[in-house]
C-alpha cells in the first residue's frame, strides 16, 4: 500500500559514524540541510569494518526512505569518492571539507570532493547547537601531520589545522548560554593544537583560556590525546582543575616497543606506563581509556602479551579495542600480515582483559554518589570519569516509565521502593542536567544508580 502524501518525510536524517569529530560536524550538516528530504551518511574509514558499516547504512537508508536523496560524506567518501558514487543507492558524494560549506549542498554535481591536503581553513562552522546530545562537541583541530603506518585518516582529513582560541571560546560560551553543561573538545590529533596559529599556542593554553573566559562552564572533557604531547601545563590542568573531567583517553595502540616502532608511533611502552602512573598519583579518581590494536603485522605471541599486559599496567578501564585492519596505500598493509583468525582471537582476548579490569573498577564505585550528566531519554547518563549509569527504570517508545529491577550486586538484587520509582519517573525531565546519583549496583559494563 502506497503512503499518502501527508506521510512523506521532508526532514533530513543524519547518520554519524566513527569519531566525536564526525558527531560535531554532523550538527553543522544538520543546519545546512534543514527541511530537505535527505539522508546524510557521515562516514568513517578508520578500518575496513567501518567502511563496510558505511555501505550497510547506505543500503538500509535507501530501504527505509526510498524517496529521499542519499548523500555520503566523511572520511570514507573523501578517500574513495568514485566507489561510493558507483553505489546505486547513492545520489551524491560530498568531501570532508566541502560538507561544511552551504554551497556544496546547493550544488547539483554528483561528486563534490576536493583535494583535502590543500585545505588550510580552521573549522569556521563550529556547530551552534546539539539538539540530540546532552553534551556538546566542539571541534578545535582537524587533520594530522603524523603518518602512522596503519592509518588512512590523514588522507581523509588532510594536514593539521587549528581553530583560533577566540572563536572556540565564543562558541563554547554560546553553547553554555544555551544550556549545555558539558563540552567535549574534539580533533583528529587534539594534542597537536596550535603550531599553525599566531604565537603557536598549545592545547593547555586553549584550555586555560576556555576555563577563564567561560566561568559558567561546569564540565570540560577532552577527547583522545597523544600522551607524548601532554606537556606540563596540560598535565597540571588535567590533574588539578576540577572542571576538567577525570577521564583521559590515550592513543596508545600497542604495548610492545617493536610494534610501536613499526607503527611509527612516537612513544615507548615505558613512557605510557610512566605517564599513567603520574596521572593517577596526582588524581587517583582519573579513569584511563586507550585505543589498542590486536594483530598488527609481524606481531608474535610475546609482542601480543606485552600489549595485553598494558591493560593492567596502565589501568585501562575504557578500552577501544579492535583487530588490525589492512588499509590500501598504507605501509603496514605491505608488511607480513598476521592471519585474520589470529587477529580476531587476539582482539577477543584483549577485550576480555579489558572487561575484567572495567568490571572491578565499576564495582569499586558502588555506594558512592556521582554527579551524572543525564542523557536521552532520561534513564541514563555518565559520571565525570565516564562510567555509564542506568537508572532502575526502563522507557518504552512513548517514554512511559516501566519499572525494572536493578542489576544484581554479588547475587543480591536491591528492591525498588515506591520512593525509588517516584524519583526515577521524573528522570526524563532531567535530560541535560547534572544531578547527584547514588550508585547501588554494577555489572561488567555499567553502573545502576538512583537519583538523589
């Protein structure tokens, strides 16, 4: 049965894949294509699986919205515009720089993709609103000057370029004025912020300026950092400034020195461990996250064991773990490969080790009160150290409260009282607020808490 004209949608869907930078840029795209019957897939290219997921989401979008214009952008589209333009489901392909330009969305050309390496602008868009997110993501840096042997992202993002501090402060002040209590600074290589700007400021200087000139900002979070570039100013801010969230995600990639050398990373295993020890000594509640790759070319069992041990040695509780994925055109793709089965097996072992560490960390927070930023639909949120918290209440599609039992604590399930349900039933109205939450239980992945 055909849908009536009244049922035809004329609003855009924005599908954002991959990093937080994509999430930030998707908000700009949302404003540029407002009111159009369109699906925009903002793609990721960090692994072959990410590219595969992009293609799957494109096909799904065509099935679900057969009459909409399907536009693909992001890193995968920038690197392989011809391949995506050849998909029968795709109407247009727009490059990573062009996707932030109103003129590109007005153009009729099926492929609008320029030379990303020639781009020198500094993210003038800086999305003004984040209607679908409790926290706001602000891009302060884009591109990367480094050439890790496994990575194609520089070819999707171009060379490093930074946003002037004044523009960053102005945008964050506007977001805070609009009600956002937590801001996340994002970038492809965040800790390389500044050398291209007058006076060569650093990320630490930018953070200082944000905190000074936006005094009403309650929570500032930093996305992935390259540990070798954390200078003393940034270290002091992370460990001493209470408005900076106690959560550091490090781009470690491996825990074996030979593999790190073959990856063309700039740090050693010992430097990573020493950095984490310093951070935790100065701010014990700080939680460590890390990117780790399993099965990098030439990795043998002993090398893998060093990476596996890094989870305990660096107290990694937020592990972003994936098997190595050979990307065409990268030096690592030409190295002697570890078999796909072994890569998959090693990634599973890393995830198991990370899960054990995370579960113990979460159990340690039972009985504490945490300041939680409440996220949609109001039944969940994150602590300052980025532990996920669920309230003991479910929501159906209409956001009607459905009581559920909390997660067990060592075999005991705490009962839900009528007072508990009354507190939790009002949680949907708290979305976007920071509220005190008492942690009553934990499982391997998240906490259960009651709003105080």
